[in-house]
C-alpha cells in the first residue's frame, strides 16, 4: 500500500518544481597573439579580481586558433569567425565531462564583402540576429570611384539567420572595435574611433534599422562622452576593447599596453631613430592587459558619464616573436 505524502513534503516538491534554473556564470574571454602560429583563447573571472596592485600572468589557454587577420563577432547566440576567404561558426560546446575539442563549421555563403583586416568597428542590433560592420577608411572620399563597393568601404549588416550580407552606404559608424546596444541609454555605446577629442572616450550612436538590400541609409547621429578612460598618446598604450556586461549599463574595458619596465628601451629606440633606422629592431615582447569595470549614465545636462569605475586586474603575457604588428586582444563576455 502506497504511503500518502504529507503536506510539508508536497509543498517541498512544489517549491523545487517552481525554483528557477540557475543561470550560467559569464566570463571574460580574451583572444591574444601569444602563440607563434596564431591566437590563444584565455578565460577570466572578473568577480575574482583583486585590486590591481601588481601584474599577474594570464591563465592557461582554453584553445588555440590558426588564422590571419580574423574578424570575430558573437550574434544570435553563436560565435562567428570571418576571414577574407571564408566564414565559420563555432559549434555547440562538447559535454562538460568530455575531452572532445571545440569545433567550427565552415559557411561559404557568409563570406564578407570587405577585407577583414580593414574592419573599423561593429555593433549588434537589438533584434539579436543582425550585426553591423564598418570597414575601410574614416577619411571622406575625394572622388566618386575611390570608395567603391568592390573595395569594401562602408557599413554592412550580416543576418545570422539568413547568412546574408547587406551594404548600407559608404559611411562608417563612429566607433573603434565593438559597440553594444544599451536599453537604458537607448543607443549603441562604444569607444570613439574619431581622432582628436574622441581618443580615449566613449560615444553613443543612434541604432541603424536593418533595410532591404536595394535601400541605402544615411549615417546615424552620435554624441561624444564626457570622461576620458585612457590616453592614446603615452608610449605604452597599444589599444583597448570595450565589453558590455549586462544590466544597469555595466561595462568592462580591456586596455592593452607595453610593460612599463620596457619604457626605457622604447625611449632609447626613439632617440636612436633620429640617427639610424630602427624599423627592424626587435620590439619588447611583454604585454599588459589592464581590466577596468564601470557603469554609464546620462548627466542632467544629457552628457554621457562613467560611474563606479574600478580597475580590477593587470594581466601579463608575452608575444612569441619580436617583429610585426601587435594586435590588441579580442574580448568577449560569454
């Protein structure tokens, strides 16, 4: 004969059934050029950062990628990788207890209509399936033929469901790197790509609506932020990436720098440059990643301001070679 459950047990079962599923913790992923054949993927927990009193090494790589001038973007729940020749999408992760490696699926029809080495910035549309990409040059065209579609100049959108690219015009968005839609600010937010007063500042931009392939749009209105997050002038600065961390307009800035201990060598090279050609001299290999989190708000005057700024960590890694251009790491919040 079956035993009847007590009321306390029944309430316990109902509570367990209604308990919301715990959301997976998100992490900061960095793609850094610390491998002689390509890039390494590093995973960081920003909540575990101690105050940035000293430099510490990056954690071991999660994976390595063999590509030249890749362009990465996360759209419609997938990570896409674009090169001049093809496009790939990262497959679903293997089971947690599996030793199988992550894998990519090649998507020929999604090949970009621009050179990936000339990408200026990109931003995900609020619809979650469309990403806008600006490529080419910020300089205004001098002739009708100088910035032709065949040269990949302008702003394009990629529909991740249809795997289709659309060109919107020869204008470019005002950002550098990745920009993000913030619902509270009702705008795209990113690091400003304009030189002069825009260097080291954030800016907001009106969201561009996806349109049919035959329709062109005009450049959206944008506004420059009030606070300067870093300076492009100092010799140690190499680049920066902005990440959107979700609610309450919370962001993470990853700044790439040369190691401060190498500053004397750089000063000596600059002095020698007046006498001899130092173009082929080895450059310092150490790199420092300064990671800062902060919030954003509009002031009473309508100016974009930062709030609760906190520098949480400085991570160090070493490039495998001395020559060639050093790329700022790609950063993702996943």
